[in-house]
C-alpha cells in the first residue's frame, strides 16, 4: 500500500463519507461528532502530506470513470491540485476546532457539520478535478453544500436578501454548465492539459473561443467575486463565523479563483489565451475589482462586511496574477491563493471571537478590544498587516511577485495599482488596529466589563493561523514552503 | 358507391361528432356518451376495413378487434359512470 | 346506383349520423340515452350489412344494451341524488360559446382530414385474410372470429378480460356502500329501457343458440345475454346482493382471467410457447376458456351494473374516510 | 407437465396472478403484493441478463408469429423501462405498507394492491408489446387501474380529478384506436414490423397524427396536461408516486417507439413537439412557482419534466432523431425514479406535519428531517444538478442541441432549470429555516422506517448518474428494431 493509486479518492472520501455519518448522528452525541470531525480532518492532513510527498517524487495519480461515452469523471493530483488541497486540509482542521468551540450548544449541529464536511469534500474535489466536467460536478456540490451553512443561523428575517445569493450562485453554476457543454462540443474534450486544449479551435473560430472564455470566466467570476458579480459575497455575511472563515479563505471564492486558473492555464493555455487577446481585459477587470472592493471596504462599519469587501479585493490579486501572463506574476498569484487564505481565515476567526466574547460586531465598537482579548487581536493585527503587505509577512511576498510580474509582462500600471491598493488596505485596516490597541473603551461596551470568556477552541485557531502567516512570509524560500511549491507549478504551467 | 365507402364516411363522421361532444359537452353523462360515440366510429372504420366485396368473406381479425374494443369500452364506461354517481352522491351530501 | 341496397345503405348511414348528432344535442338526458340506444342498434344493423354479424351482436348486446342500462342506472341515480331538482348538472363555470365553437371547428377540421385520409386509403386493403385462412386448420376451431379471439390473438382477449376485471375492481373501489338511490323499481325509466332492450336481448340470445351449433359461439355475446338475465334479476329485486356473497362474486370475476391465464401458461413447454395450445386439445381448451370467460363476463357485467360492492352499511360508514 | 417459463411471460403474468390473489384474499393483499413485486423484479432481472447476453429476444405468443399472432419482444429500452417499473414499483410498495397503515384506511389497503398489480400488468405489457392494437388494450388496462388508484382516497377533489383523468384517458385511447384503424386500412397489419414496412401515405399520416395526439393526451404534454396536476396532487402518496413516476411513462415509451418506426415526416412537426415541450416547461414552471401546496408543486414539476423529455426528443431536429430518443430515455428513467421518491417524501412530510401548505412548512413543530433530505435529493435530480441521472439527461439534451446549433432548446432548458431551482428552493429553504419564536425545533423527530424506501429511490436517482454510460449502452441493445428481426 505504499504506492496507493486510489490515494486521491481516499482524500476525497475522508470528508465525503464523514458527511452522511455526521448527518445521521443524534444531536446529543456531541463528543462522538467532535471525535469523528477531528479525526477525519487530521487523517486528511496526513493523507495530503503523503500525497504531496509522492507527487514531488514524480508519482502520477490519475483516476478515471466513464460517465457518458467519451466523457469521464477524472481525478488527478498535479502540483496545482496539491497546493489547493493542502490549503483546504490544513485550514479545515483548524476551522473544525474553531467550529466545535463556536457552535457549542447551538442548534442543528448534526446538520451543520454534515454540510461542513460536504463543503470541504467539494473543495477537495474541485482541486483534484482532472477535467472541467468533474470540476463542474464538484462546483455544483459546493454551491449546494454552502447554501445551508450560510443560513445556518438564519431566522426568517435573513431571507429577505436571500434571493440574490441564490440567484447569483446558481446562475453561476448554470452558466458554467453551459460553458462546459460548449467546451465539450467545440473541443471534444474537457480535460485540463497544461498548454490548453483549444489551440485548434482558437485558430478556426476565434469568435466562438472568445465567447467561451467570457462564459467560463463569467461563471467562475461569480464565485471568485469578480466585479460586477460580487454582490452575493457581502450578503453571505449572515453566516456563522467559521463558515465565513472557510468561505472566504478556502471554499467558495477560492474555488472560483482556482477555476479561473485552470481555465486560463489548462483549458485555453496561457499562450493561446494571449493570442486570443483575452488576458489583458481580464487583468483590467481584476484591477477594477481590486480597487472597487477596497473602496467599498472603507465605508463599512460592520466588521464582517468590511472583511468581505476586502476579500472581493484580495481574491482578485489571484486573477490578476493569472491574467498578467507572466511566470513571475503567476508565482505571486498562486502564493496569494495560500497567503490570502491564511490571513483572511485568521481575521474572520478573530472577528468571530470579538462577536462571541465581547459582542463587538462593528468597527466603531472596537475601542480597546486589544486589551480585552490580546491573543485574538494580536493574530488579527498580524493578518491585517500582512494584507497591507508589510514585509516580511505573507502578503508582502505575493504582492512583490505580482509587481515584478507586472513589470515583466510590460503592464507597468500594475505597480501603481498594487501601491494604491496597499494604501487603501492601510486606510481600512489601520483604523481598526488603532481603535483596538490605542483607544480606551470602557464607556463604549455596556454591561460586559471584565475579561471575556472564550474557550481555547476559539482562541487557539486564529493564533495558529497567524503564526502560519508569519512562517509563510518569513521562510518563503524554505523547501516545501508554499512559494517553493508554487515555482514547481509555474514551471509546469508555462511548460518550461 | 359501395357499402364500405358509405359506412366508412359514416364512421368518421360519428367519430368527429363524438369528438365535438367529448370536448364541448357540459354534463358529465353526455361526455361519457360522446366518448362512446367515438368508439363506435373507430369500430366502423375497422369493420369497413375488413369488408371485402361479396362473395369474398371479410377479414376476421378486425372483427375480433372491434369486439375487444366494445368490451373495453363498456368497462371504461362503467368506471366513468361509477365515478359520476359517487361524485354526485358526495356533492348532494354537501348541498344537504 | 341501381342497387336498391345502396339506397338502404345511404338512408341507414344518414340515420346513424343524425341520431348521433341528436343524442348529443337533445336537452333531456333520458331522451339522449334512448336516442343512443337506437343509434347503437342501427350501427349494429350497419355492421350486419358489412358482413360482421359477430361484431353487430357484440355491439347490440354489450355496446348498446349494457351501456344503455348503465347510463340509465346512472341517470336514475343522478336524479335521485340531486332530489329530482334537475338532472342537468351544469358545471360551475360554463364553457364560453366561443371556446365551444372553436373546439367544434377544430374537431370538424380533424374529421375532414380523417375523411380525406380514409378516401385515399386502399378500398380493400391488404389484410389478414390469407394468413387466417391458412392458419384456421391448426386453430382448433371452425369460426374464424373465434379463432382470432381465442387463438391467434388470444393474448389480446386475455387482456380484454383483464380490463373487465380492472373495471369491476375500480367500480367496487369507487362506489362505497354509503347512500345510494334505492334500487329502481320498474318505473318509467325502466319500463322504457325494458321495452327497448328486451327485444334486442331476445334476438341476441336466439342467434347465439343458433350459432353455437356450428361454431363455439361468442363468449362475449353469450356473457352479455347471461348478464342481461342478471340485470333483470337485480332490477326486479329477485336477487339482492348480500355482503356474504362477495367471496363468490370475486371468484366469478377472476374465474375467466385466471383460467385463461393458467391455460396459456401451462401449455407452454416441450418447444411450445405460452398460448400455443397442443392441436389435439385445442378445441377442448378453447371451449374451457370460453365457458369460464362467459361466466366471468356475465357476472362482471351484472356487477358493473349493480355498481357498489355489497357491504354491510354500518360497518362501512365507520371504516370510510 | 412442467411449463417452460419465459421471463417475459412472467413479467406480465406474475402481476396478473398477484392481482387476482390480492383481490381474492384482501387480508393478505399487502403480503401478496410485496411478494409479487419481488418476484416480478426478479423475472425482469432475469430478462435483463438474457438481453445482455444475447440481444433482443422475441416470444411469438401462441406460436403464430407476427403479423397473425402477437409477439412479445424485449430489447434494451424495454428492459430498462421494465426495470424502472418493477424496481421503483417495489420500493413504492414498501412505502405503501406504511403510508396505508391507518385504521381508517382499511378500504384503501384492500383495493390498492389489486389495482396496483393490474397497473403493473398493463405497464409491463406495454413495454413488451410489438403490436399496436395490443398496445391499445394495454393502455386501457393502465387507464382503468390508474383511475382507480387516483380516487383511492375517496375525497371529492380526488374524484373530480379522477373523472377528468378518466375522460382524458379514454379519449386518448380512442384516438389511438382510430389510428390503429387507419394503420390496418393502409398496411393490413398491426405489428411494428408492419409499421416500418408501410409506405408513407395520407392514411399513415392520419394514423400517426391520431396516435401521437392520443399519446400526448395520455402523457400530459402541454397543453393537454390539464388533467394531470389535480389527479396527481390529490391521490394518496404511493398512488401519486406510481402515477407520476411510472404511469405517464408508458405513453411516452409508446411515443418513442412509434416515432422510431414511423419517423415524423417533417422538421416543422418535430419543432412543434419541441415547442409544446417548451410551453410545458414554462407554463408548468410558472404554476409550480405559484402552487400553494407541496404535492401540487410536485405535480406541476411532472408537467415540466414531461415537457423537457419532449424537448430532448426534438432537440436536434430531423438529423438527430436517431440519437434523440436516448436523451429522452435517460430523462424518462431519471424522472421516474426521482419523482417517485419526491412524491413519497412529500407524502411523508404531509403525514408528519399534518398539512402540506408550503408557506407554513417552517412553522411546523416537527421536522421530518429524513423525508426532507429525501425531497432535497430528489429535487437535485429533477433540477438536473450533478451527478444525478437527471443531470446526465439534461447534459445529453443540451449537448445534442448545441452540436446541431439548436440554441433555442438550450435556452429553454436553461430557463426551465432556473425556474425549477426557484420553485424547489421555495420548499427547500422552508425546510432549512426555522421560526425560533413560534416553534420548538426537534431536529431528529419524524425519522421512521417508512423513509427508507423514498430515500433509497432518491439516492438511486443521484447514483444512477454515475452509471449513465452502461445504461446508455444497455438501452441501445436491439436498436433499431429492424436489425433484430
């Protein structure tokens, strides 16, 4: 069993099979549920570790299952997949710990953890999809599984805006179905192949290919919160904190960004896409989203909404890096996939702790929270500084590569964009830090003086991820760091 | 003018009349009757199809089919009428 | 046009069409049924003219006789249930005249199309004549229609008996022993019915006796005649169905289907498939099937006329929803 | 004398004998019904194995052979339909045990089984028949038994709906019979081979038109769907599951067969049928959005799905007709399984909560979670989300339409899908949300063994999507008809 060819399937199954078990567990067996949750998450991390070791040694995993004549369900474990799985496995483990603490005594926990597992299974499936068809299957599963999670604490009142969320995400799914069909009809395959599969089609019918690009990117752009398809993301803020954390860091928006990567690199192929002339418009769109998200973030008073708009902005760094069509920018994009995940999950968990421990939900209530919850706020601050791009934190590394890539691609405006964005980041994050650490707040919080009581299961996860933010930035050049792995991937995608 | 021609057209006419009744009739009973007319029309068509110029004997297969059709139709009619009777009972109870 | 029979045909055809129209447009439902019965008998006559006496008999006995009786019973029930108020039940929302006209025009177009198609079809098309003639010696019977019904297409006939069974099960299911019109006396409606239907029944019975001498006879016609006897028994209250007769009645309903299907299954073997009677026993087997089917048909038709399952009333009320 | 048993004969005769036995012995009816269903399913699997091994098989009943006699023929498509019918039927029967267990349902119990077994006889007969007059008799068997099942509950609404259904059924069958008459006049024979051999003529066109209109009426294609929603919504849950999941498929199957043997002569006609399907998708979707009751919503979704199946049939016009039936067949199978699951689940929800008003579903003090979960799974298949069989069916539909450049069918399908998301999420979000103020929430209340059958069906509807490739290969066995003769 040292060389199990079914390893990707096992990794998928750790969360996919956990889901029905969790659904079926009675509400009161909390211990058993926690046990299953944590052991499955830990098992997944271990399996992913093993898998990445094997892949780095050159073992190729390729599982196929015929769904329709010629059309396969295909799982593969290429380095790009590993990058994303590793991120989701590690963060799932951490978020699971956090959720157990967060939802203690809450209602419907069986349902919550069941869908939680499904959600992660879908993310892992998306990562390992070997073709767009398989990607589509997991993409829809992800949509379905997040739906109950987001409204988990939903009362009837939350359903007012609900239609928008449903329409956006499901329409995205449908359009992706259309795009996948189009690809299948045009190219006769939906496989992800480095260098792309559409070179012939682009040569023959460039218009059809352009249309396909628009459809696919539009569909994925909904999940990646690309402007103007971002409106659902702030609405999803009704979700419980661990869900928001997972949604923003790993599952949903990342699935969109990851899909854009696959489409640009392995469906069209970067050279074909460049020849088609679609990369620059995509880069510009990403740039607009970056600025727009940041501008909107400044005016939000609700902490989670501010973080949500920040996500809109930050995730588009990834798209930008992909669209710049330069290997160095690609390194930045891939690294940011990881780094943004680590930073954003820290911030959301910290925000959750503020709400749970102190009842603080708005920026204007944040005065002095640093003293009340120093650990949490320290983590939050580290992540915020990282977002702004302060060296040697993780965010700096990705922004650095992005800027260099922009220069290499001859798109000098990217430098200005990144600087402007960093400035905006500072404008909306620094006041929060200022309030937290330097303002005195006794008067503001009514009735809840003294130290807040939150368990270690809530306190530890953000600190852990904050440490990871430090490590990822500080030891960026160490072997097996995200950045090193990223270089490995880019070498494949650019077929060097 | 041979009998098959005359009765063939008759059958189609009866079928058409039945069709009008089935779509337009208002009373439940009349609709059942209209459907029965349709079935007679279809029977005419098959019997006409079986007819051969004497002294040839007609084709027995359509005859068997029509007999089957008649029995099937009476079964269906019986069920429809039972439904009508039951409904009327319930509706009358409501009125009372 | 010199053939006087053509004139007869034309007049008969006109009468049939006129009666069909009249039956559908006459206001009074009782008159509608009477017109229908005349229509049915004339159609049967037309089929005799088309050399289809078996069909004519079946239509007269079952298609017209039993159907007419069923319709009359239902009409009686409707009049009783709605307290003689009005037998004319117009639905709550009457269909607009425009819609009705459009429907009628639509049907007219369809009919016209069908007529064109009919006139274009071969006058004496290819048929099963030769096939049947060739296969008759191996069928075990002499009468071709019986051969088709009980041998060549016996499967159809079995399923036809199944339809009858399904009908009686459905009717017993639908009509529950709650309230019902008191079994009609031989009132005006029924006297009318008897006047119209009895001659037909007598004719049918005589013909069947006669035809039975040279061919195995028609199970369906025979069954209908027997059913007519049952009908009269029920009408005159000479026989009132009792709850404890249900078992016997069920047995009679399924007898024909059961025996038919069993025979069909049991003959398979030794290279034969289902329904393939061994030639030596074909006649016996067919007679057996016909006999059983006749009993089933008679009882089933009588039960369809009677309607509801005979159950003890009080118990029924409690158990119904 | 030990008779030779043939699985085809058994598939028809077992339910027939079962019906007789269940009618004769009302007290043992349920047991007889279940045993019959199990045995019939076994026979069908036996038949499937035989077809898989040696291709299409024929039994000339009476030894005469078509056209004089009647042949039974089983090929991939008919066996697939038989499998659908008996397997779904078995699970619905299991569910019916629980659903009809009430003390006040003695009568329903007594009559459900014989009627259902007669219905099964008729449907199995349809799938094995090769003779159009025999098909007429079979659809009448189906019609009478189905009407009996529709009015099983005995309520006034059910009776009214049942009567409308009856009228539509008889009229449909009579139109079909008239078509049979024309076929006889022109071709002189009634078997499928005769249909293939017949020269095109006015009579054959009339026959085809009559038969198709009759079948469309029976399968409830818009605008001939008027009888369906009330009939399916007012029947008791297992009856609804059978009617919606299985019964309408019989007429659809005949339609697919006929159009294979007598291809529609004109592109315009194909487009017209597709357009009717589009009408069904849109109108049915609108009505489902407006429906106030769960079962009515589910019934309207049947109208939509039937429309979709006809779009699948018409998806690529004349050129694609030889392939289109496969997409339609996939959708038929998918809908059969998923809709049976959904109706059973809706029935369970209604039983547990006590009503099925959609707007009050979230106020219920009980949460029949498993039934709701089942409903959601079935909805996934009906919406056409992966990896369900419904998804695969929609995929084949749109793939064919795209490849042929028929973008309007793609667009209609997308709109239909979007609408189905909308009307199902009306129900699903009511399941998820809870009114904390008004109702205590017992999350795991309302689990029952009765959920096992619908859940199995729903999981099957999802899981079959993974088996689409073998299913497609299977239904192609023995196609086209002429090749096997």
